[in-house]
C-alpha cells in the first residue's frame, strides 16, 4: 500500500522519490487512490505515511504527506482470513502498538484517544483468537477495525519510541516490522510508564487487566498482560531468540537516535544511553 500511495502521488509530477523523503514535501497527488488492506496492521489505508527502506544505506525512511491519505479505503476482514498465524500476530501487534503509542504520546489528542483506546480493546481481546484460528471471522473483523483505528491515529498523533527503536531491527536484520515492534513493546512500556502512569493504567483497563491499588500497579498489570499476549501469540520475547547479536546494541542505539521524528513524540525522553539499556533489556 505504501508503494501504491507513492506511485499515485508521483505519477503526474516532476518530483522524484528522493525529493519527497521527509514531512510535507509532496506537492500534490492528482491520481485517485484506493487502498485495500489484506492484513490488519499498518493502517496505511487511512494514514499519511509511506515507509520505505533506502537500499543505499539500508535505513528506513518515511514520506509523510496529507497527499498520501487515500481517497477511499475498503477494509474487508474476509481478505485476512487466509493470513498465516505468524503474519496475523506480527501485524496485529503493529496495530496495537500504533494505538498504544498514540494514547501515551506527548502529543496525544482527545479525539485520537477514543480511537486508540477502542483499538487497544479490540486488538488485545481478539488477537489470540485470530492467531490460533485464522478462520474466526468475528475476531478478524474486530482486528480489522482496531487496525483502522490505529491507522487513524498515525496522521494526527503518530508513533514514538517503540517504532523508533524497531526501525534498526528492520533495516539491519530484516526483521518484520510487527515482530520488531513486538520485541520492544514491553520493554519500552516499562521504560515509559512512570512518566504517564494514568495513561498506562487506562491501557491496562482497556486490555482487561486487573485494577490495582494505584495507577502504577494497574499499569504494571497491563504490561504483564502484554507479555502474556505476546507469548499466547507465539512471539519471541527476546532479541537473543531471533539471532540479533549483543554487540549490535550500540549500533542500533545510534541509528535509533536518528529517528527523532518519532522519538520527539515519546512521553519520556530517550537518549543514547536509554536506547542501549532498552535494547540490552530486550536482549
Ligand atoms: Fe507500525
């Protein structure tokens, strides 16, 4: 979908792809654009983003423009019925991460909050079912809706440190985007939650976690539930389990620092040392 969006936008202009990498550089789009997702994950069918890997240096780069928001999106959960369990899990966690990073974002907005929380509820309650029984249309439908909600948060609010730290896993080790997010999700949440305990407690409640005696405790219950969900979806929980060497941590931390367009959204400031610690914890 991201490629289709860029093809539509560049078809009748004199701009080259290299001219439009970044935010707000596309001049127009005159070709009508319809997106039809076949996974419940990226939310690209309703977002202004297109993310590509630059083959010259292997880095992941974003093209962000309101001209990349499709004119129409047809979201049919029946198209996701045949997705393999692993792709269902990866993409579902990506969508869940969009919602979590929007709700806990430094630039969170009340209108996006509603979508993000409902997306968290829908995805967390249905992902395990869809992973274990791909033919469950009700679970697939709820995931599809949750993914659209997550996608609708990407324009106004966007993602934060989980996505920023996930990028080097994609570019350096070709790990699928959703799996990269899954590997960092609980550890970035652990790093972040003290800066926004109430927000992380809301997420926990939306996921069905037990309410604790304080927001702090409720938030921790939510993070435990995330770890459980990852396990139930048969996702690895450690970087070491997917063949990323420990000595890659420094390089990954340095490249993650280049993703300031997302790091600036994170509720807690992430410096180079923090990034190293998060990768090491995830390892
Ligand atoms: Fe994503």
